[in-house]
C-alpha cells in the first residue's frame, strides 16, 4: 500500500510508461517549478562543462547549488538506520527538498514526496534544501 505522503508525479509527457530513467530531471522540475524540457536544457551546459551526463551527480549538484539549494549530508552512525524518504517527508511538513537515495532522486515538497513509483522505503543519503 502506498504511503499517504506519496504523490504520483510524471512531468515528462513522452514517458507514457514511466521507464525513461529520468528521475533527476523529474525531481528537479518539482523543486524548481520548471517544466521537463526547461530543466533538461538548463542541465546541458553543466554537463558540457563537467563532461558528464545531464543526470550525473556532479551535474545536478552544481545546478542545485547555483539555484539556491543547500546540501545536507546524512550521517549513518554504526548501529543506526538511515532515514527513509517517507519518514523524511513526514518530518518535513514545510519546505522544498531534493533527496539523494541509492541510485535514485526524489522531490519532497511540503511533506509529500513526488515520484513515478512509491519510493518511500528508500534510504536517504543526503538532501538539498531550497533556501
């Protein structure tokens, strides 16, 4: 059963079956309020400068920092569990966040997480917060 904090979100009009693997661009559209093509086009100069793919970590981290986001790492102390996407959303009822989880990125806005699938059980490695 999906969490009540999960909201289906697919801004890519061409990805009718949710299998393009564009989670970075999708999450960025939600946290910036821009459309899919705008975000993709804005990532290209970063990708060229850094010589990486537009969905590469170096690329989206630079993009987020230059667009007013601050990074917060998640410490994983021995014997403790990492927070999950769902737990993070429940604990952050206000604000705009871009979350890094294992091999995936998710947007959280005002206590809800937005994705093409319920990624609520994914463990959080770090997040960017809109200033």
